[in-house]
C-alpha cells in the first residue's frame, strides 16, 4: 500500500477526519498545486477545509476574506485548538492586538489569517500583503460580490485587485448560494475566468420539504411541532421583529421552549439566546433572517417559515440549517397570498433601482412557483439551481401526491374578472364579484354590472384564492405596481384565456377555517 497523500495525512492528523467529502479532495489538490478555483457547495458541505488544507500544504500564509466576524472568531479558535497558527484581523481587536497579528503575519509565523474585506483593501493591509509571504487567497461568501445577491457587499468589488497584484498566488472563491447569473458575476468581478469550477450537488436528501397553505399559521406551527417535533431543537423564521417577539411569547405560553432573536434586540440578550439555543436541547429559536449565518448546530430537527422568504436562495439557505448532522429534519412552511402582497410591496417601495426590482420580482415569483408546485419540491428547488434530479419521495408532494382537479374554466373566469374590473383590484374584491356579493366596494364601483358578476357562485372562496395564487405563480397575473394588492393580467394570461394551457389545482382535503385571518389564503 502506498503512503497516504500529504493532504490526507493532514486531514487525519490535524483535523481528525478520515476522508474527504465529495469534491473536497479534488479542490484541495487543485488549489494546493496553485490553481484558482470557484467552489459552489451547499451550507454544511465542508467549504472551510477546501482552503484550510491547501493553506497548510503550501508555503506562506493563507489569507481568508470573510464578512462574518463571529465566524472568524470561531474558526480561528477551532484552528488554534488543532494547533494551527491562525489569527484574525477585524474591528474587534484593539490597536495593540492588531499590530501583533500584523507583525506575526509579516514575520511568517501564521498559516491562516482571516480578514474582513473592508480591511483587506486598505492601503495599510495591501502594504502588509506585499511584505508577507501569501500562500493563497480564499474568498468566502463570494456571492457577496454580486449586486443581484441578497447580501451585496461593495467592499468585495475591490477584491479584483488581488488578481493583478498577486498573479502567482492561487485564489479560491467559495459560496453556498449562486444561481447562474450570480455565478457569472462572481467570475467576472473576482477575475476568476481561468478558475476551475467545482459545483457540488445542492441536494439535502435528509430534509423533508413541506409547504402548507396558511390558515392560522401559529396554530398550524404548534400542531406541527407537537405532532412531529416535541422536545426537538428548531428554528422558526418570521419576517418582522414584532412577529418574532409575539410568536416566541405565544409558543412559550403553549409550553414550548421558545426564544426570540432579531437585530433589534440588545446584543447581550441576543448572544445569550443564541448560546442557549446552541448548548441546550430542545430550544426553538424564533428569529428573523438576522439569525443563522454561521451558526453550526448540527441537530436542528426542523426549520419552519411562518412567512415567505423572498427568494428560493433564501429559502434554501435558511432551511439548510436543519439536519446538518445528516439525520432526518423537516423544512416546513406555511404560506399565503398575503405574504406575496407584503413582499411585493416591500420590493416596490424599496430603495432598489428598477433593474434590481425586476430581479427581485423574478426571484419572488420563482419562490411562489415553488409554493404552488404540485410536483416534487426537491425537483423544483434543485432545478432552480440548475440541477436535474428525480422525484425524491421525501417531500409533501411526493409522500402525498395531491389529487388534481382541472380548474381551467375557473382560471378563465378569474382572469376575465381581473380584466373586466380594470386590472387593479385585489383578490378579496375579485372573489366578491365572482361570487356575486353586493359588498360596499362592489356597489361603489358598480361591479355588479360587469359580466363576471356572480359567475363563480359554484366555487368556494378558498378555491378562488387558490386559483388566483396559481395564476400568479404561473405568471398569468402579476401584482399591480401601484400597490394595494391589485392584480393585473400579463401577456401570459392569453394561453389560459384561450384554453391552450390547463390549470390544475390540488383538491382540497380538509375544510378551510379562517380564524379572523380572512385575507391570509
Ligand atoms: P460550510 O462552510 O460549507 O457550511 P463547514 O466547512 O463549516 O461547512 O463544515 C461543516 C461541518 O462539516 C463542520 O462541522 C466540519 O467539521 C464538517 N466536515 C467538513 N468536512 C468534513 C470531512 N471531510 N469529514 C468529516 N467532517 C467534515
Ligand atoms: Zn419530492
């Protein structure tokens, strides 16, 4: 038997692991040999080793650019524990501490140095880089360079200087989120045209995806936790800080060990709640998306969404925090049309430019498509990331294939109603018109005189709402940019109106109860 490769030897003796996972071995070989790399690997896939091992194999110090200060600290602590000479430079160090790290770096005493991007591009640090011996550059969370992405960091743009200033030093960029457009942007903006791409599968087979229609979301969540996850650790994502607080309090009332977490809380309480979540068993963290980046808790048994994430990337990233130990975990979400309204208003009212808003609208619409999908969720999610797969047998639609009903005719009526009332009313009103209800608003606009008034009495309100959701998801309707949840037809509506494209809805299996949440469907 031949001796193990130096990489494997390091893996075993420094990190204590027996084998590389997935693409790790190939990436390590490539970078250790001086090649540039672009690594797409899902969260929890093991990206850190992809630059840590080559940094130890190469001469000089590996410089790691990371935007996450908390993560830097953790990684450096862990590396020191393993006996690796590692340090970080960020705003948490005072001047003396920073100077000591700089000295050690230039003196060649470090094997890994973590730096925040804003610091890396300062003249002072660029000067240090010239004097030190750099073995490689690792650019973590590389999608931050993308203006399309959800966490754009302008400082990342300046990282392109590394290509010019250090042509002989290999660069490895890593990310867990990149659709095709983002990937292209990373390549051009980070000057990685020559880099070899390593794309891992994004499949998380142990995650069971379930997306339910929102009725009374909190009650549904409670039922889900009690039925499937009594005493388990989990994360519940909500959109607003207030909802985080309310939901955590409400769950505690129901004797679930729930804690809140959002950026508006004082730093101490936040840190304490995070520690409790990580250390104790069976804590349910109710949080905004401020929570989770860099949290490495392997036994999170469920991730629940009470509000719709604004893109499939976000959904994937957030649900990806479940089941990192490889054991079964649930990704559960309750969603309703109101979520779409709210997010659309946030997009339209946001500060982004028109081009950016268009991107955001498309991402939201893909997310909505996933919610309304009647086929395998995994196929839909992975398809979004450009990966083909077969029906998984481990999502709600695979486990309980929805019985489908042809609602093509209802779709035509629903679209006509949008058209006849002038492309500007919300679902509640449209359904009133279809069902022939003489509401004050119907009277005010004389909509009892349009031809679609009362033509939909045979179909109940929840079904009409589902028809509208599907039409939105399929792009036949969009939210009117004027706001107020008004719907307007798009060019794609024509195929439905002509009957060229059928519309199938899942058959309702349970009776619908609105608990004072009339508009939540
Ligand atoms: P990522 O940055 O991709 O989210 P990490 O690098 O933090 O992932 O790794 C996730 C977890 O997997 C860590 O706990 C890490 O120690 C573990 N891990 C990574 N590679 C291996 C491996 N080859 N063998 C065993 N465990 C690994
Ligand atoms: Zn499936």
